[in-house]
C-alpha cells in the first residue's frame, strides 16, 4: 500500500485541483490527496469502489453514517446520494484515496460465470459497505495507475485489469451483494432503470407510475424498494439531483439563484431557496459567497469533486 500511496501522492502533486481531486486519462479512475478537509461534498455516486489508502472519510447515506479508514475498500453498489466529509487529514499525512467506477457489463458477465448459491431478499440488500482491501485489489489499482503514463498500452491492458478487479470484488466479502446488483431480474437492476430516468430527466415532472413501470413493480413495491435502497423517496431523490446541479450552475457558470432554480426545474424561487437551505445549511447567495471566499479559485474544483464521484 505504501508504494501505491507514493504514486498517488506524486501524481496528485502535479495534477490535482485546489480541492485535491485528480482526474486521470484512464477511464473511470480518479484519486484524491487532501491536506485540509474542504467540508461536506454532496454527490450522487455511481457504482464504484473507493480504496482509502490514508486518513479517513465519513459518508452519510440517508440516516446512516459510516467512517472509512485506511486499508478499507468502500463499495457503492447503486446510484446513491452521499454526503462525504474527510475527517482525518493533515499536511504530513493527507487523506489519500483512489476511486474506480464499476462497469456493469463486466460485473454481469463475471457474476453469471461465478453464479450464486442464494439470491438476496430485498430486506438484505445494501448499497454502501466496506471490507478490508486485499493485496489483489491493490495490485489492480497500481497497474491502472501505471497506465496513466502509457496511453498506447491503455486500450490493450485496461480491459483485462478491470476484469480482474471486478473478479476480486465479486470474490470478496460482499460479492453476493454485487452479484445481486448485476442480476438482470433483481430489484437493484430493475430500480436502476427508474433511477436512469430520474437522472436523465430530473428537470421534468415524472409520474411515479412511469418509474414503477420501468422497474416492473407495483407502486407499493416500487416505493418500498426504492426507499430501502436509496434512503429517499423518488421525489426526494429527484430534488437532490436538482439542488446539486443548481449549485453547480451558480458556482461554475455564474447563474443567479432564480435562474438556476428555473433551469433545474423549479417553478418557485422561494421553494428552491427553502429546500436549498435545508440541504446545504445556507441560502443560495450565502452558500456561493462562502465557497468562493474559502476556495478562491478552487470553487470549480470542488464542483468537479462533487459531480465526479470523488474518492
């Protein structure tokens, strides 16, 4: 792990933005190296694995909070609204982590090959969990990092490394949960179809009946399973998408609060202001001013971190 930490820290020193986020030319691979915690980061995480190499980070999903420490792999198995906060970092020992997005096609192929002895009941389904990072997963991460300087090798070697990474995750402590995610007729895959509609059309009014139909569930079952998986109702999930995008528009593109509200689908600026304040603990104007004062030129970097499934 020490060798991987050194590689990440060296890359971040040259490529990270002001918030410590370093994107890479390797698809789905990003990292963070943070000396001074930036506060809460609101994100909608896509399925990913995050390897915490140093420091600690707290993640809040719905009413649940978990703190993840060095040596742990955090697996997010569904599109989840997450509030992340780095809680252990310093200039001498920064928070260091790598995130790799999971590939559903690869996951499904390997899950079908490995099989599963017992399907999960809906009440057993979890979407955020951790396990000790084994050496095989660390080795895959290191080899992905090495591709950064070998763009010619990337199209040839990356598919094999990603396939191996997915195999080790499926073979790990939470492999059965990942197999449930990959099952085409499972609750997770069916709900993913509804979530895809919400993410694509979050600005519009979406009848819940349409979402339930996309998930091939009755309304009652859809509400129950959606809330169990995301800790939110469909309406709350859509609201979270709108508010995160509205803040991005204000910070990155200079939208006013009213313009951002209408752009993301709100019909009432006062309603937008109330709901924004509940989520971000400040009015839109105060929130923007605070982030610009504390981040300087790093406001854009913070937004990239929140929108890019930061590690």
